[in-house]
């Protein structure tokens, strides 16, 4: 394993929005003061969406200019992990125990789903052909909601190798090709699991002694898995085998501008990571930003 220290693409760590030189997109995007970001989704096109864990507001940013605005004020409960499908933004509702589908242009809530009435922490989401799958860091289940229109929520109990304990359990989630299997990282144990989307059976992925502790957002590109390790200010790069039953951490990316990044999404050649700043006491004046790196 090698550790890669990413050289900043340029620009200050804090302050106003940094605009790219000679038409290049900025390497840092300022979010509203006090926003408390957590999740990110990119596309279609050079846009990104960020959710506030404080109010559930949704912020839409133009990645070419760094400019943006709040398109949805939020319900007063968190907006955490999110993914786009055309003009739909699927949003995990954290302690609200819910999921929302938001119009990416108007911010209007198209659908709202109560996933559970129990205390919950609905944390992240991935979109497959069969629906949008959500993790719950408190309860050993996955939830699936339909991609189009009204429909029933499916609750899939997790079984097999995964065991829930204190703290943040199932967190980031991605889908393997075809969507029949999902990869889920467990933050408190540092383990990665391959989950059968039909049965809920979870098989631990052999990481050959490496740990993904504090694992948060995931991004899967082919056999390469990017796993954000939030409080470590690190992105682990894992190369998986063909069946995703084994993986090796080949690099860990870091950057001096990281301040507890939580999630990751790609747009063009760059990866974008919002700084959640968990170790900084939040106030209405606390600045937050998004960092772009080239892996």
C-alpha cells in the first residue's frame, strides 16, 4: 500500500468561492455559512448537490463557476447521502427515518417516504434498476423505494457476517454491475460487506488486514472503490477482484485542505468531497466548503 499526498489544485482553504483560471473549474467551492454539509451527488452535467445535516436544505452548485444557491429549504431534519437520476434527487433523511425525492431544478419535493417509525439514522443511498437502496446506521436493514411514482417501501433485513454494535454501523453503499449485489461499509468496525440484494445476506469482503474504519461515502468505478474515511481525512483506494469478494487497499489519498470529508462524487476528471468539519463546533457563521482533487 502507498500513501499519496495530493497536491492542491490551487486556491485558499477558506474564503470566497475560488474561480478557475483560464476557464478551468474551481478546485474549491464555498457553501453557505452554517450549512453543515454531508452528502453529495453530481450530474447530469457539471452540477453538484449538497445536503445540510442541520436543516435538510439542498444546495445546487455549478462546478464550472463554483456559484450556487439553495433550491430546497429542507424539512428541518437532515439531508445526508444523495444520488441523482435525471431530474430526480434521492435523499437519505438521517434521524428523520425517511427518504425524499427532490426535483433537481425546482427543489420541489416529488415524493416522500417514511422508511421506519423506529429511531433510525438513514445514511446513504444508491440507485439500481430495482429501486433506490438506503442504509440505516442504527438498524440492521436496507430500505428500497421505487424509482418512479408512488410505491411501497421494501425493508430488507441484513444477515450473515455483518453484526451491528454501538456507533455508526452501515454507512456508504454502492451497487455492483446489474444491481444484484451491493457493497456496504460499516464505519465502526472498518469492514466492507457484499450484500445480496434479494436475501440481505452479507458476506465480508477480505481486505487482507486493512481497515476502512470511519468509512463513509463510497464511489465505485469498475473494480476501483473509493472509500472516504472521514475523521482520518483520507480516501482509501481499494482494488477489488472480479467477484468483489476480496479487495486490496493500494493507495490512501489525502489533501491538506481536507477537514473531515464525508462523501465523494466524480465530475469529469475530478473527485469532489464536502468538508463536514465534525471536529469544529457548528455555529451560524461557521464556513464550509467542497474540495476537488484529481485521483
